């Protein structure tokens, strides 16, 4: 493929994190990253230790499968919100008797709010796919009765949202995403539930698992597609959208199904997604390396704010599965091996979730230092491999490949290897300069020696603390800039204006960092 074909697509509107990078505070928790807390285990740490661990991470939400009073109380006064769950066995009584719904709320929600933020109640788990028609029919009445009880209770309870969690099994069609449709045998129940969600502002909760898609999709590029790694992408013949990862494709299939049902206005929340660190002989791909690649790349994708093609410009709230391994879960080995942390509170792998700043109320850990250096093509990588890496890197948000277009400063030497090195290094720098950002399916490597002027580090500035903060490249689309308020360096009331060119962008960055340094003792966040 010629250099002209490598041109990065220009987005009409780039994500907020890139617009207002300098307006971010140093707080580590991020509102779109959550985690599931499963309890099918006999070796879980005490609730207080789990709460301290959560406060030391970027995780801002926890989903429980039931109601764990100890953990809910341990999270009181924190910025971590909680989703509690209604057991499937409780649904019939809650549907049949509004008084039973009031009693359930009084026992499982009201004692904890507002000290602990309970954001939602998941009524049942995977009910519509259970095959139990009577249980599925009781689901909506149970949700309605519980919400009525919460509204009647008033206060913090009145703002709690009520939904239910579904697997991708509710989909009759999901590939390509534009053909997404729900199974006709559950459509009557789903229509009522979607209407309730739309009316109350609650989200549709779904469990997309690229891991399971990989198990059933033997195409050679499927693993890279599932792990957010370089791949040729897959074009949806209906929408003509090119997808570069399975997560976005699955979510857009769900969104397409919701639009077909007449409820495209309902938000989507990912209730579960993850990748196992080990599995049985018949479970290829269940490794620590793949789990780290999936989760860390997913976290980077969420942090980019780019969203999905059908839900652009906004990160979908996502609950990772799971906080710990659950040693008592039945089934294959993979079912017991999704934990981000071991139960001794050590990491199973580094997914980039460590908080950038200590959390209030408990020993926060500092974020791991970025590796720095340059990401370049590995000796022995073929032109075919590097072309895929080049196309992938240039398609990502925050990567500007204009310099390797004809007439660009880095067009020569006009070889796939040179252009790939430029693009891979751009993506490595933009994504955070961690070792896993320079993987590219083992076709790239890190070096501490600058191989050329065209794989240079991004411009940077030194903060008051002495910390060097790399500056982001200016996107090729016109963009908004945010700056401190005219009345002082307020990071919460930015003024917006248009950037005109790269010089304007870099001048703005340096000028406003200097302004912040003059008026504030706190450092800006380096993204």
C-alpha cells in the first residue's frame, strides 16, 4: 500500500480528553471504569482491605451480584459508587407484591444511603437468557415495583436507577454490527423493559466478551481484533464502517438492535467484560499476556474518549470482570481465572489501573512510571506485518501520520519499515509510553537510542515538581482548546476556542501550563 493510502482519517470531533488534557485534575479515579466483585470464593480479603485496594486504583464503580453489607459500608464516604443486585430467586415475589419490593429496598438499600453511593440496582442476572419464561415475565413488574418503592422513599434512593443484566445471548444477529437484532422470542419482554429504561433514564446493561467471540471465531486475525492489537480491520458491508476491535463491534451490534426496537436513546452500560489468565487445554488464548493486552488496551480505549462508531465521543461505562479470581466457581478453569488481582491484594497483571494519586481514606499507590524511549520496528519483522501495524497506528486517535505523507517532513525514506517506525512510535507516545504500548504482536521493540529525527519524542514541559510531562500532538482535525478562566486558573470552568495550526496548539499548551504554574502549586496530570 502506498503512503497516500496510509493517511489517518480526520475525525469531525475529537474526544474531550484530547481537547482539555490540560484542564484535567490529578485525581486517579475515572468515572467510566468499574469492576465486578464476585464472591464465589472462600479466600476473599476482608471488606476493609478490598475497599482500600479499590481506592488506590482508577476504578470508580463496583458491581455486586447481591448485597454485601460489609463492603458497602467500607466504601462509605468514598467516591466509588455501587451497583447492588437482586437475586433471580427474589424476582417473583418482588413482582407480585409492592410491599415485598418496599421491604427489599428497606433491608438492602436504605440502610446504606447516602453514606455510600448506590447508583443502580441490577434486578436479576441474565434472566432473559435463562429459558424460564415465567421468570422473564416477572422481570419488568419487579423492576417497576422496586423503582416505585425507591421514589416513595425519597432522598438518595429516589435517584437510583433500576435495570437488568443481559448477555450477548439476547442477540439473534450481531455480525456485522449494522445487522444487530434481538432474538424474536424475547422481543415482547425486551420491548417492555426498554420502554421502562427509556422512561426512567436507566441504562441497558450488557456483557460483551471478545474472549468468547474468539473461542467461536477461528479467523486468523481474530485474536488481534479481540485484543485491540494491530489488524487489518473488518468493514461492515451495511454501514461501510471499518471496525478495528471486537469490543466496539459488539457494542454497536447491541446499539443497532436497540435502534431497531425503537429505543436508540437508551444508554448502554457494559456490565461485564474481561479475559482469563489461564484455561484448560481446549481454551486457546487464556494467558496472562492476552488478559493484560485486552484489559490494558480496553482501558486505554476508554480513556481516549473516542467511544464507538455508533456511540462516538463518549466512553461507555464499563465494569471489568473481575476484581478477584473466584476459586469455587464451577466450569472450566477460565471461569475461575478472570481476576485483576490475587486475593493477597497483589496484581495478577498490570492493566494500567493504578491511580495517579493517592485516594482519600486509604493508602493509594503511585502509578507506574512510563518506560520512555522510542518504539521502533523489530529486526526481522516483515513488510507485510509492518504494513498492518502502520495502518492500525495511523487509524488511532491521537496519532498524526501527516508527516509520512508525500511532501511530509518524514516521508523519506519512503519505506514501509521507516513509516511504520514513525507511526508505531507516535501511538506508543500518545498511549502512555508503557511497555505494552509497544507490542504490535512482537513486531516492534523499545530502544533508548533515538534512531532518527522522525521518531523523536513529543515536545514536553517540566512541571514545578520537576516531573516531565509529554505534550500531545495536535490532531489533524480542527479542535477546541481549553484554558484557565479569565478570573484565575480554574480547572473546572475552561474557556474554549479553536486551534488554528500546530504552532498555535503547542504555543497554547506551553502558555497555559506556564499560567497554571504561576497561580497554582499543584501539577497538571500527564496523560
